[in-house]
């Protein structure tokens, strides 16, 4: 089993993580449904970053690009790990946007930036109010024990609930927001290998009962494997078309938001590999996985027995990069126990494969934020693929502005734009 990268954690985080007080849960709460992301969004939540995964690739710049694209249209709630971080973030953002009231700052202890996975899942209750659905969390399968960092992240959504005065519906089942796609009407898409891998002692029926209790789900569609670039790092490197071993970095082993998304209650946008990429073994394997998932979707129906409309989104050209000693991401994966017996070349620069996807986009009322990959010096086909992805998003969301963001700084540690944000509906207590 892998061990989680041990980082230096501030004392206040360790103390707060040791808080063993019971969760604020209401056993009488009955969940009606989880709102779909394509419905009305009142705010977007994100965590202010305090580190970069690779030197020279700024996660803060990605965060600022998200805020810049959204802040004129919707509230942006910026979560900061402590008061000092909040003050610094507030200075930067209020200097940039002095006349806007759409920026809200909160102090909530955190280590990582993955708001989608450990952040609050807002659900509507049968009495017309809202609650927060709280699944368990084990650092995406990288933590053998509930260490201080993992426990801090596990309690993140509970702290949001207390801050907002919302009740909590809790489950011991492990599940991350990035692996759940809902249509807002009772249907849920998940990647089977992720959910069963996180919960080896639970049956699918038991997990479906928890989805129903916490999210109001009536039907679960179990897709098989996620994309190759998202496989667990501790399974060992992936061999590229050039025969080079490339490491995925802190990846989730197949989150659904990398390859399949609901864009309305009956339409699923699914990734597709271009046939021109079949010489790449990573792309070729992705093709097999995605077409198997396409078969599952086209043979499935929604909560009312109706078939889905399936639209396809291209996969990016495989994105490779390097990290080396001193990079945050490098120091983490250098400490892993590799299940294939692989010995990490400590002290040497390594090739990594980015968690690149055009499906990891953010939906808001007025703006859709997508990911792009072309940079000066890259082949033309990378730019062409970016343009195709942007055109697909515009076709799917014809009345919304499409903004494409270079998110490689985030992709280099296993996630993307969707992974570092969380949508929030208009709250009714």
C-alpha cells in the first residue's frame, strides 16, 4: 500500500486535526436531491493555494485566472488555511478588484487545494432547506492511516457546514466529489474502479444505498475504468510512445470528471480519442476504456427509463513534462511504495504525464471555464485540439461565454479546474 507524502504541517492544523468531537449530523434529515452543476449556481468555492507542484508552474496564476473569468458574474468564495493566508489573499484580490462585492473570504484549515473532493456537497432536503453530504476521505487511497493532513482534509466540509450553520448527513463510505456526476433528477455516474477500490468491504448495493441516503440518488450507472493518466501513482509509471516511463502524479485512479460529464439532465459529454493518436499506447488504451464506457452509457437509461444523448469531446494530445528534486510533486512521489516493485530514481529528474482533459471544466450561469494545452513551441495539432474542445463546449453551452485556461500547473499534480472548485447553490436553511 502507498504511504501519503509526509509534509510539514503547521501546529494549528495538527491540533485541529486531533479534534475528535462528533460530527454535527441530523439523523432525521431526508435528502431530496443533489443539484446538478448545469443548474443555477450562486457561488464558486476554491482554496487559495500556498504552494506550487513544480517550480515555475504557478497554481496561484491558475487560481487568479479562474477568479478573473468569473468574478464579474458570480460570487467567488476564497477559502484560506489561516488568517495570515487570508490577509495576503485579500490584499492581492482587493487590490485587483477594489470595487467588487463578489469576493468572499473564509478561514478554513486545509493542506491541499482539491475543493471538489473534500469540499462541501450541497444537497436539498425534503423540507425545502439545504444540508451538506459528508462522505469519508482517505486522500484518494494514498493514506494508510488517518494522519493529521488527511484528517484535516476529511473535516473540511464539516467546517464549512458549521460556518454556514447547515446540518450534515454523514457516511463512513469513502467517496470524492470528482468521481460523482449527477443529473439533478436522480441519476448518478461513477467510475466503478474508484468507488469499489476505496470501499473494498462494501457491495455495490450497499454503496447505492448510501448514494440514495446522502444524495437522493435513484439510479447509479457504473462506468468501468477512468483514463490512463489518472491511474494511481503507486501502481508505477506508464510507458509512453517513446518508451519512456512517465509517472502520473497524485492521481485518483479514475475520477469521472476527467472523461464524462452531464451537461443537462439527459445529455452526457464523453471523451473520445482521435484515431490519429492510436500510435500512442496511452491514447490507445484510453480509446478502449472510453469506448467500453460509451457502450455502457448507450445501453443505460436515466431514473425514468429514458436513454441518454451522448456527445463526444476530444481527448488532448498526451501531455508530458518533467519534475525534479525540490519540486513539491517530486518529493511526494519519491516517498511512495510502488506496488509493482518499481524503485523510484531518487535524486534524478523524472518524466511525468499530466492529468490532461477537456472534460475537467467548470460550469457557471454565464461562463464555462475549460482547459487548454498549447504553448509556444508545441505542435500545431495541440492548438487544433484545443480549438476543437472550445468549439465543442460552445456547441453544448451556446448561450454562455467560453474561457479556456492554461491549467498545466494544476494538471501536474493529478487534477484540473473542476477539481479545485466547488459549485454552491442559493442556500436555504
